[in-house]
């Protein structure tokens, strides 16, 4: 720290000289700078049309969402648009130069002219070197005036501060006033919906007619092919096909069982018919009666054999009757079994025909389903379009009414005013910054000069350089002479 203070005190003249030069430069800049006046206006971005929009159109909710930040940012971008600058400059083609009064104003004007000529020369040199692209005077003027417009959002509010700076305070107010008029004109053009309401109404009516035609085509198609709920019908038909297939397998099993019963019965006839009857047929009324008759004849036959012998004519006749009855029983059982088999076979044929019809219907649903889905998609798209256009038509209608009543979400709360004092240059701040920067640059210069210096100025520097102790100290003769004279 001691070394640092030594360097500063050693180079204090250079430091103060640089600081003084900075102050002089800042003072001359303040003197020769042309005062700029800033006209300010305030615009409020509030709730306007969005609070009056309908909540539903045709029993469908309106998908309208408002982000306040997006609204404010949108207005900021509109206020910064190049179109507004160009239109305002066309409406204010030129500025009449007031005659210069006073020596200081003449110096300022001459200095500004010198800066302008210098910048023009530098620009021409850069253009000739192809470092920057050439530009016309009109383009440079547009860029210049766009840079003078500043739009800022007041913190935690929905107020926009719009400022315009110019050396003429009255012109600053006039320019900003005309600029805002053009801005509000742009807003009215953007939100003016009288023509769009007519377009949306025409489109909504046309699409509504197309929707009626599409609905009629869909209804005719459904009546023609008896398809109303394609997915449900497909699911039901698939369930029916599954049940029919399962029933068909069961019937085939029953047919095989009936054929087996017939074959078993035919084999049983080799012994006695009454013993070959299947168990489930023994409950049949006709079979029961035939078996009763057979039992009765057998009882009579036994009595005849006991009384007359086996060779008696009555016994032979009774055996013939019993044989005939057994044949009748066999024919009856065979007929029942054959009828059961035929019934199962007919059911099998019926199920096959039913399954064929169901499969054909499933194929028809697959083929016609695609066509019906196309009709349904067309109807759905047209319904969506009708809702969309109706929503836009209603929005345009509301906006038209609001335009007629001059209701808007953007309003001017503070018109542009003529500034009372210049906004720049800021004399005290410039001088303060110049003093601070001058001191900083002076200190940096002092340390740099000291670091680059190759001379030894003090015994301490010599001792540090040679890393030895001091043996003899030779005093400065100037100081000794001063002491003697004193």
C-alpha cells in the first residue's frame, strides 16, 4: 500500500492533469452539445374488447385466451414499427431552421455541422472500403428518427411511456402527437371488423349450407346400408360371429353324437329291440306305450306256453305279434333318432348360412364403413368450420359495435406535451463522470508509467533491486544548500 501511495504522490501532477483535461473536455462537450428536448406521452393498455366477447357460440365454448404481457408487448412492437416513422415523416416533410441567435448558439451550430461533415466523410470512406452498405439520405433519416422514439413499460403497470427527443421542443411535441395519431389509426385498421364480419357471415352461411347437404348425404347412406353406429355394430357383429361359430361347433358335436347313437342302436337290434333303446328315449310317450304293450304280450306269451306248450298255434301267433311289435319299436326309435339327426343337420345348415350372412355383413361394414367415415369426417369438419366462422363473425360483430362506440383496450392517458427543460446534456452528471473517469485514467497512467520506467529513484528501490544493505548514504546537495541558506 505504501508503494502504491508513493507512486500516486510521485505522479500526482500527471494524474491531476489528466483529470483536469477530462473536466475541460466534458465542459466543452456540455457547452457545444445541442440541448435535446424530450416530449413524453402515456398510453394505457387495458381490458377492452375481450371482456365483451361472447362466452359461447352455437353451444360451443369460445377458445379465446388473453395474456396481458403478450398484449402489452404487441403494442410496444407496434409503437416501434418503421411504418409509423415513415408515415409521420411524410406528413411532416421538413423542419424550418430558426435563425441562429447568440455567439454560443453559432458555435454549437458550427460544431454540429463539423461533426455531421466528419461523420459523412467517415461513412463515405467505409462505404468505399465496402465495410458498410451504402444508404440514402432518406434511409438515414428514417433510422435517425426511429432511434429517437423510445417505448418503455412502467414497472408493474400497464402504462407505456412513449418519448421523442429533438432539439426543438415544439417540434418534439408535434412529431410525437402525429406519431401517436398514426398509431391509433393503425390500431383502428387492425381491429376494424366491419368488412371481416361480412366475409365471415358469407362464409358461415355457405359452410352451413354445405353442412346441411353433407348431413343429408350421411343420413341417406345410413338408411340405405342400415349403418348408424359403425363401431358398436362392428362389435355386436363380431360377438354374434363368435357365438355362431361356437354354436356351430356344438351342433357338429351333437351330429356326431346322434350318428353314434344310431349306429349303437343298430348294433343293439341284433339282440332285442327293447334293450337297444337309448336311455333318453325311454321317457318318450310313444315308446313307453309300445314297451307296455310289449310287456303285456310277453306276459300273455308266458301263460300260453305254460298252458299249451311252445308249439301251440296261439303261442306261434303271439310270437309273431311280439316280433311285429319289436319291429314297430325299432322303426319308432330309428325314426326318432333319424329326426334328431336331421334336426341337428338342419340347424348346422342354418348356422352355416347365418355365419355366411354375418361374415358378408362384416365385410360390408368394413367396405362401407370407410365410406361412411369419410362422410362423418366431412360433417365434423364442416361443423368445426361453422363454429369457427360463427365465432369469428360474432367477434367481428362485437368489435364493430365497439369501433362504432370508440371502445378500445388502448387509450391515451397523457397527450404529448412541450418539454419545459432540455433532457440532455446533463451538465452536473457529465462533469462528475468526467472527474471520476479522469482520476481513474490518471491513476492507471501513473502505474503504467511507473511500471515501464527504467530508472532507480530511491535508495529503497536500489536495495530491492540489488538485494543488498546500504553501506553509505550520500545526501542530496540541493537539500544541503537549501538548509545552509535557510
